[in-house]
C-alpha cells in the first residue's frame, strides 16, 4: 500500500526547497534602478557634508541642478562653472553609472568616470577614461557617491 501522506510531505518539502533556492537566487541580483536611487540619496548626503566644509572656508558650494531630467539622472553644479551629470545606463548585459563633468570655457566634457555595477551591487568597479586600463574597486552606493563628490571638488575624475 502506498502512503500518500508521506509522499505528499516529501513533495511539499522539495517544492519549498525549490522556492527557497529561487528566492535566494533572485535576492542575489540587484535591481540597478534601486541601486541608483540609493546612490542618488548618498550623493545628496555627501553633498551636504562637503558643503558644510566649503561654507566654513568661504568657497563655492555644490548644489543640485533641477534640469528637466528623468529617474536615471542627477545633475550637480559646483560654483557657477562646473556641471556634473550622473546617469544610470541599465542594459541587459550589465548596468553602469556614468558621471561626466563639463565646464569652461565651452561646456565640453572635462572628465568622465564609469562605474560597472556587479550583480549583487556590493562592489562597483570604477573605470577611468583617461588611461583606459585603470580599474578601482568601490564598495556600495555610499562609496560611489563619495567618489563622485570628492572628484567634483578637485574638478576632475581620475
């Protein structure tokens, strides 16, 4: 005689194990838009910290420029002459965050950094465009934000 109760318990256990494995696997993949939203929040925090120090020294401050933009972009100005746009480029093969500084005399690009976001979004690689081969590990959205704000303050990336 077949004990269907025991077979049902085993089937249920296998099903639960499969669901748990699927949840773990999906939890490892980070949503690039959510990651970028955290980067934007950290950029605002880092900007406030930097501005407090800049005001103490009587220097120009960093401010958010509310250009007509969309969810995947944030623009900052430093003083009256530098513009830094930070943008999410979400693609199927991998996402990246691109930060570009533009400035005088003609508004052209001065510098650029690109951050490749890993699937679990714990480590981000920064690719510098000047020498092409330089890769630096930056951890998390707070590390990306701190790197961007500090780069704006020295008016260059790389």
